[in-house]
């Protein structure tokens, strides 16, 4: 979950107890190597652009990879992406 603080709602500086509004939910995919730092390869979400961030049944809860396929799992779907470039392979709707 990514949440952003609207700094215009607070006097300067933003108090330490402030929290942001959710703006994105899904899985971040990082490349981890001994030769370079963490590199963000991309993000995968199950929320469609027309969906509200509050549709929790589409929140990614688990992720895993098998061979060259990266799987993300929510209550409503399993999504498959290529581990090489995160391009979509397919998805399975869950009831």
C-alpha cells in the first residue's frame, strides 16, 4: 500500500503523527544482486483504473515466482507476469 500525505492540510512542518491517504496497492518487484543495490523493476496491481483503492478483495496479498513466471494473488484473482520484463501473461478470476 502506498499512501501520500497532503501537506497542504497541515501547518509546516507536517506532524509526525500524520498519515496519508491510500493511492496505490499491489506488489513491488525488485532486482537484488551482489553487484548493485536494490533496483525497482516494476509494480503490479490487481486494481483496475476504474476501481476504488478501497476494493480490498483486489488487494495483492501474496506473490511468488515459479521459473520465469511471477504470480500475484488477491481474493479475486491470480495474475501471471513474465519475470523477465513483467509483461502480462494472463490472469484467472476467483469467485
